[in-house]
């Protein structure tokens, strides 16, 4: 049975959200971002200008999005191309290695393989040898000391 598109259901109209008339929380108006290439009337994005290109790369080496940089669409494409060329020529890294401070795994997979980390104050397991203490004695490497050691060895071998 076909429905008549001209007839309306009054119940569905009652539950529709009304257009916002300034109620609720006001939106925060920030400063609009301006494309630095358009403002400087740049003709191209130079792939050799590493200092400029690093502004468009995050701390992990990935190209930042337009919303974060404020570039227009054309210059964002040019920046992406310039970054890729600079990566190929080894002017920029593909990936920046980050060192983890304490956690090594993102989802806790290390615990299953290596066991939980030792708590402070726990004693080491019996039967596990402790690492030998590091020697604090310094070896004198001056020419006189080396000559004395060589003569002592030769006297001991002769006697």
C-alpha cells in the first residue's frame, strides 16, 4: 500500500528538535586560523626548508591536519607533497621514535609474558643470583704504572 507523501503525522512533528535559538551553552569563538602561505603570498612550498616543514609535523613525525595548522586546501596538499619529498631525501624522518617512560605496552600485554613488576620492598626470589657488585677500584693507565706492571710480570715469570 503506497503512502501519500502530502499527509503528515502530527506525532512525529511534536518530537522533532526545535532549532536552537541561542539557548544552552554558548560556543567559544577562537581566532580563525589563517594560511601562512596565503598571507605571505608564497608561490610554492619549498621542500628544502626543513624549519618550516617541521611546523607541520607532530612529535611522532606525522603530517598535521588542516584544522591544526590552518592551511588552506591547496597549500595543505603542497605541504604534504613537500614533506614526502623531504622524507625521501632524508631531510625529515619518516617516524620519530618516542621513548616510553614507564609503560611499555599500550594494552598491558607485557604482564602476561613477563609477570607483574616487583613491588618495592620485595626480596628477590631464592636461587636467583644477584648481579655482582661493580668494582670501584680504578686502574692507573699512565705509562709509568704500565711499565711497573710489565716489570712485575716479567720478574714473576723469571723467578
